[in-house]
C-alpha cells in the first residue's frame, strides 16, 4: 500500500538534482554519479501503516485498563469481594480511600515506569524495551486475577505492577513512532497512540457491559484476562519490525538506519529525503556526542530548560483538562444523574471518544498542532463551565429523577467535551512532546515530561472522590480554568512542528523562533541546522561530506 501525494512543503516534482547545481558546498551526501532522486515520496507506505497500528497497541493497553476499572467500581461481584458492607442499607460500597487507591495506584506505577523507561531504552534499544514492558504488564495482570476474596490490597499491588508497564509504554510508543515515521505523516502516526487509548476504553466498556450480569468473580476476572491479548500482540509483534532509525544511527548502525528510512518512506536509497535526514542526523549526533553529558542537561542544555518545562506543562494539562474525571468515574457520575444504566452511557461516551479521535489524525497535519490545541482548550473550558453549573445549580442531587432535563444536559455537554478532547488535546499532546527534544536527550526528556502526566493522573484519580464529596460538580470549574490556561501556554510558548523533521524542530527552538511566527518558518536550504552544542559555542560550519 502506497498512497502518493504531491505538493508537500520542501519537495519538488523533478526527478533528480545534482550536487553541482547546489554549488561547491552541498548540504547532503551524494551518491553514485552525484545525483539523487527527488521524486515525491508516497504519503504513507504499508510499512508505516502497519507500524502505526501495531505499536499503538501500547495505547490500547492503557485505555483498556482505564475503561475496565471504571466499570469495576459499580460491578456487583467486585463490590462484594473488595468493598465494605453497610448493615444499614444492606449493600456493599467502596470508601473514598479504597476506591481512590484502587483507581490511582496504577498511576503510581506508571510514574515510576515512565522515569525508568529512558535508561533501559537507551541501553537495549526501543523495540526490545517495548517487549520487556509488555511482560511486566502481564505480571501485574496475573497478580490482580489471582487476588482472593477480600484482599483488596492485592488488587492495588497488581495495578501498581501493571502500571510500571503502562507508564513505560507511554514513553516507548510515542518515542518509537516519532523516530521511525516520516516527517510528513509523523503527527498522525503518533496521534494513533491516543486513538488506541480511546479504542481500549471503549472495548473495556463494552466487555464490562457484557460481563456485569455474571454471578461470581468471572464478571471482572474475564475482563482483566482479555488484557493479556493486547500485551502479547504488541510484545511479540514489535520484534518483527526494525529498530528506530534514529536509535540505530546513534549506535553506529548507519546502513540499518538508511534501509529502515528507505522502506518507511517508500523511496530508493539515493533519494533526496533519505540523504537529507542522514546528513542532519550525522550533524546533530556529532555535535551532541562532543564531551560528557549528564542527565541534568535536559535542563541545562541549550534551550533545554524551556523545552523540558514546556513538555512538563503540556503533559500536566492533558490530565488537567479533566477527561479522566469522566473515564475513571464515568459510571459513578452518570448513576448520580439518575440514569438507569450508566454502563450504556459510558459506552456512548467511549464511542464518541473513538469516533472523534479520527478527525484529530487529520487535523494535526492539515491545520497544525497550535491552532487545534488552542481552540480545543477553549471549547473544553466552555463545556465544563456548563456541565458544572447545571450539575450544581439545576440537578436535584438527592433524587436526580426529579430533574431529568438537567441530567440530559449534563450528558450532552460531557459528550461535547469528549468531542473536543478526542480531536485535540487527547492525541496531539503525545505528538508535540515527542517532537520537542534532540536525539541525545529525547528518551530522558520524554520520561520526565510524561512523568508529569502520570503524577496528575494519580492526583486526579485519588482525590476526585474526596473533592466531589465536598463540592460536587463545582469541581468542573477547576478543570474549566485549567483548559483555558492550557490554551494560553500553547499560544505563547509552543512552536508549530507540523511537516518538519525532528532536527528542524530542534533548530527552531535553539534559534528562538517566535511561537506565533513558527508556522511560517522555513528551514535553511544548504545551511547548518545549528545543533544544540554548536549553537551554544557559536559554531555553524558544514563539515566535510561523508559516504552515504
């Protein structure tokens, strides 16, 4: 499968161009008789498509776990086995502390997994790391499924172990995708990670709905056991793909990197795009390899503090949009609005989440990262203001059936919120944070920034029951304010990276390109892209050509 597309920025329809035509100082290594192919690559090849689908299974693992725990909190047998019996009502329920720990302990594991993923990925490679963390996730599932009646803390421990795998995969999947996918389709490929998160949530909702009526622990153990399928597909399937070309090149495996790039781009080995990116990788790698580099250079390196703190803020805001308020506690929330079957409403929300992530894959390349994130943040803020206002001032919380219109309005604006989140902040944050950093710091920086996501994931998951008990739906005003703040951060600090190589994005940050003018910035043709260390020392000369 190869879909051709012409007219993309920086590409000519002419078949070839000689080094001599570019003067005595050609920017890219030449091949053969000095000519290289300059035909337009396909928009997407079957290898890129297969890679995007397979590797995104890491997102399905995360989403499935998120969706299943939402249903467990109201599942009869799960409540009977791990909840507390109330003799006054004759029912079982979770205390705020217990439900918070069961939901949020995954996030503690994910935080640790995200932080330790980088050194392992740098040591053994991207794809072997993905297989390893899939195995860790499976161990966590075994612990949870084997938990005996009443031992709720073993569920907590199992979710912590599974969280190690989920957190590490949240680093490794966008990292592998961003380093492997061609620049013109990179945003959509990385966004596929979020698409599979939404798909995992929906699948879990549907399976919860189907098993909810089963008498006995099979009601929830079957749901957990299905999680093995997704981890096995990813852990074994990734071994069939080549290593990330940027990682392979950094390890001195230049021919392997070149072959991977030509296959992913769907072009011959003497293609202009391949030569250009190899030249840029060589230039960046040589500069980044000069001298000793400590881990804290993710804050002290040239323009690295700016980028690292920006990544931390963006990942935090993805959680502070409030999306997981619905995904973790969706069934509980909609039961409180008077719905007879909250599982059905969760399936509706999950379907909307999946359906509107698909437009996000198009928007990220067609309109760019910045406009989508700014507009999405404002849209989500408006939805939360209305949701919170109706819930607090119009809904009869003692008997929601007395105010059916208020409950319906809340569901409508919850759906509109999901539409905005699924098409903007859900998928695009993973894309922009995977593009912020140069090769040497990328894995470590992504670990730190994604750790921010998991910290806020834990805080929201754990404290939501306590906060809603005190201020009910006014909690939504907090998320509304965070959504507006997120839009402001994007507008004033994030550079537009659509259609650019990772090396070009690095140059834009180093040279202090204005965020508001970044969409119009053009990469210098035939000039140095100013890798980090050279920018810091004022150097910027092309070095001698190297064999391709």
